[in-house]
C-alpha cells in the first residue's frame, strides 16, 4: 500500500493507505479528515503516488486498528478491503464498478467495522451500519448496475465540477459491498445531480478514457473523466462516449462567466456572473472561482438574458396538416439561436373546451421541450362554459394570456359582441387579451374576387389581405378592448398602418402593446410575386408580409423608439409538400414561416448594426419587455442575483449566414435564406446548464419546464386598476321631466304626483282656489290653500332660516 503523504498540494487524488503515522495534520482544503491509527482510510494524497507497501496488520487486514471515526470525517471505518467507488449514470444503465480481487470476508475482529449499527458521527455524511463492504455507489433511481470488473486497474475520476446533491441520503448498507446513496425525493434523473469532488489534473496523468500509461494499482485521475472503473477493452469506446456525455451535463452545476459585459434592458456594466443550481447566485467584478466551477472566458462578449419568443406554433394542427417543427425540434433550434423560452399557442377547435385543449397541448409539450415554455390559450369560439374555463385556467393553471382572432372565418374568428364578452371575462380575471387583427369578412369577399379573376397563386394571398384590412381590425380591436377596460396585445404587426394605429392609441393612454415579428422586421412581401411557386408559397402567412420594401425599416424604427414593445416569430413551419396543399388555390396554402432560431440575429443585424437601437434596447425587445408584459420578471429577462440562469454569451461582431442547409429546424425552407447577420450566440445556458457551445447542441428532450404566470401583470394592469377607481360612470340626480309627451294624438300633459304628496285632480288642472256652493270660483276668498300641492313642494324643507335683515328692513342711511 502507498505511504501516507503529508504534502499540502491542492490537486490530490484518492489513495488507499496501509501502515502510516498515527495522525497526520489535515491538509488545507482537504475534504477528508485524517483518521487516527492509519489503515484503510480516505484522504487527499500527492498527484504522484509513491511506491506502495504490501504490509498489513496482524489480522491480515489493512483496515484500521479500531473503528473510531474522527470528528468531521466524511467516511466511516468499514469492514473488508474493497476500495470500490461507483457513480453510475442515471440514464437507465448502470456504470461499471471495481471489485478488488483480494477482497476478504469480514470476521469478528475488533479492528474491523462494527457489525452492529452505529450512530452517525457528527459532521459525517455517511452513517455506519451493520454489514460490510467498502464501496461507494450512487443508487440511481434503483437502476440495474452495469458489468463489474475485477482487474487491478483503477477507476478514472472526473475533473468536471460535481458536488453531492443536498437532498441525497447516504447510508452504508447492510448487505454486500455497496455503499448506496439513495434519493428520497423525486428529481430529474439527469446525471446533473451526480457529482464528484474536484481533483486537479497533473501533467503526468493520463487524458485517455482508459487507464493510461501512468496508471498504477491506485489508478490515475485523468481530467474530464468520471469516477468509475473502465470495463473491458471492448467496452471502452462505449464508456468513453458515456463519460463525455456525463461530463457535458454534470460539469455545469457551477458556472462562472468571467470578463464579459452584462447587458440588461436598463443599463450595462462589466462584471462576472456566477451560476449554481440553475440560478444566478452572484454578479460582480473579480469573483473568486468556486471549487468545481466551469469557467467561461467572455472577454469581448456580451452577457445577456436568454431570449423569450412570445409567439410560436410548435406541431400545430392547421389547415389540414401539422407544423413540422414539434416541441423538441423547435425548442432545440431556439436554444441554438439564443432563445431560452417560448410562449406557444394552444388553440381549441370549435366547440372544444378550453381546459381540454390546454391539457392536450401540455401532453404534447412536456415530454419534448428542451427549454422553458408557457402557453397562450385561444378563445376560438364563444358559448356555454367558455367563461368558466377562462377563469379556471387563470386561477388554477397559471395562464394569464388569451388569444382571439378577427380572421379565419369559420375556424377561429369571433364576432364583435363575442370579442367584447371575451375581453370582459379576461379583464375580470386580471389576464391579457391577444389579438390577431384582420377583417375576416372582407378577406372572405376579397378571396372570392381573386378566384373569379383567375388568381390562384400566392400573390392572391397578399392581394386578398391588403394593408387596410389589417389596419381597420387593429383599430376596431383597440376600441372594443378600451370599452371593456381590458389590456390588449396586438400580435404580428405587419404593416405601417397598423403600427401607426398602435402608436397613436398608446399616445392617447390606451393600454396596448405591439408585437412585430422577425419576418416583418427582416424581409418583405415582394417574394409573393416570385415566379418560383415554392419560394412564394414559403412566405405565405397571415397577416401577409407587405410589398413595400421600406416597411421593415419603419417597424424597426418604432420598435427602437418604444412605440412597439416586443418581438416574436409566429414560428409555424410547413414543408414543401404541405404547402402544396394549396398549389391550385392560394387560400388552401398552410399559413406560417420560420424564425425561432434566427430572430435574435436578425434583430441585431437590422436594429443594432444599423444604429437604430443599442444593446440594452435589443435586450428589452427580445427578452425583458416580454418577461414584464407576461409577468415573469424578474425571474426571466434580466441578469441579476436570484433570476433563472437563462443566459446567453453573445458575440456582437461575429457573423453567420442563415440557410436552410445549416439551421436546426425541421422545415426545408428559410425565409432569411442567404442573409448574413452580425451577432451570434456563442454559448447558451438554460436552467444553469450549457445547452449550446462551440456550435454544438447539448440538449435533453423533456428537460424544459412549464412556467406558470401570475395574474395582474404590473406592466399591463398598473394603469387600468387605477383607472377603474377614478373613472367610474357618473350618475346625475335631477328633477324628473313633467311636461307634455308626444303621442300620435298630440302632446299629452303628464299626470305626475311626487312621492308623498297629497293632491286632487282639481289641483293638477290648476283649480287651486276655493269654490262656492254653485261650484264657481269665489273671488272673495283667497286662492291660497294650506293643503294640497304648492309651487315649492320640490324645494327641500329647512328647519331654520337665518334672517338677513331686521324686521322692517335694513336702513342704508348713513348718519
């Protein structure tokens, strides 16, 4: 066995120890305490083990002379001599473990581990229990272990940062030779939660997956390998792949980004950013590198919040087919472009309960998403149960936005009275109304007209939906929402006219938000007149792109200046064969384009690189404003302590050329084909894990989370809640009208009797004077009556009256 080393070298390896001094001072930074009495304890030793000694104790065991454990020791003294450490993967297959060929059975010696259970020593993370076995193993969700190895080669350790999960419970088990770390919780079975102590690689240590030339019986600890034995040579290649995959995931529990410039929506500054367990833990200059942290050099780069795409349609059933980008392919592409969250659309069919549609969409998305996501729920019809479903989704499911359509007549379109009812229920629940604004009735008539003229190609799609049709619907939707006092969000702002309506409404104080998309900011509608049918059909979407080539620049100006607030993509992709459903009828071409992967680069190129906006405004329109409007801020959309670790390291000067041949989406077409863009996501971090680096994706299907969103987003409701209090309808108290009322027979006088008044018909006819016995008026008697109706009956009665002058009048004579 190797002699105990007393060096303070920081990069140590595990060694099994034989005879050694009775006590050795603990090395600074060591995670193990020296065990008095020597023996088979664990400690940090030198990088290069010294010649080993085979001397054992008098009982033939190299275990300690007694079972006492030092205070603070990580391991207890245990029986037998099997220095076996196992960290199996949680990917459903076990990891190989080492079994020493010289293992012996335990006996009754007083120098071996106790056979009876002993209490947990204070400071120890392992409890000594009955039985033997000196092996460490992570019991990964009780999976079956892999093949064992019984040769003399040692295990390979990983330099990737790992640490033990706080909620793992470790016990030395009673049977066999396994020290199991069982988890009494339900966690993601990802190897992310399987970590080893950090050890330093030395020049003499092998970098291969197998035991290298420097291997000894104690083994080497090559960098970037995981703690496990190497199986037979035939299995080496498979294990190398396994190690690489595990290293990729587990090395990301702690990440330190150094030397970059943090850019938030309100300010920017140079700072380091430290991430741990999916959360931003520190932001500041010259942060100390924690043990086991992966360090990323971001010098010359921007550190920005991950993008939020507010408008996607993954695997959406539409117009007789289904979008080809499903929740896996679409979110994977989003991460490659620097977007770390999407908000997709759940659109019920006519008559389908909203709650049922929500559950269906969750069933599609949860097993596939690679990044965080949430849902807008569509109100595509109005009837019994819709209002109740809206309320339930708001109160129980974390939905705070609902989408309505003024187009797609017969499929999604609502009438004006239905829109008002929808707005009213949404407002009562504190949610946000989204609107696809086009006049569906006019589009239907224009479509008929185009067909009568023999126009069946994609150009007919544009000409049946002119800009005024969009502009009118935007104005009408804002008007209806304003009457219901409901905040409104206009999706897919495609034209100058609709953008101007939104800008004007905001200037009048209306709570309305505008969302241009990557397509309307990056290209135009001249493509509809291309003679290549596939190319023209690839741009078909609703509302359509506008043929005026100055429209993208105009929309970018309004976006930069705050008249428009956020950006989405309307990513709803269909391949050529799907678009061909409308080869003879443009109205049957499935509507939708790509953009989820390219949005960030397109906006940087068209906005920042042209001088229209700065980097902070770029962050606002791609991430922060969306987080605020949909009430996820400051969990999302900002680089600050406590926020989710959705972070992008952005190279502001690097370039890339967009192409269908290199993008990560499933669609066979890209509307930005050939566009060269500055601004590239170099590293994308989602939930604290590196998912895009060096042009490679490292994603896990189903790793994304559904993000519930609270109601009454301050960005949308701060003004409205105050207006609800100060702008109540006014009621005026006035005297009722008692004059004549028109009738077909002529004006008729009203016979009105004030409440509580006593009168006779004569008084209403003006006969208030006293009558003589002959029923004629007695002119010798006063016409004043102390009873009946008087001219001042409507004047409120006053109990007292202040005299303004003395009896007889006030004299004005000056003496």
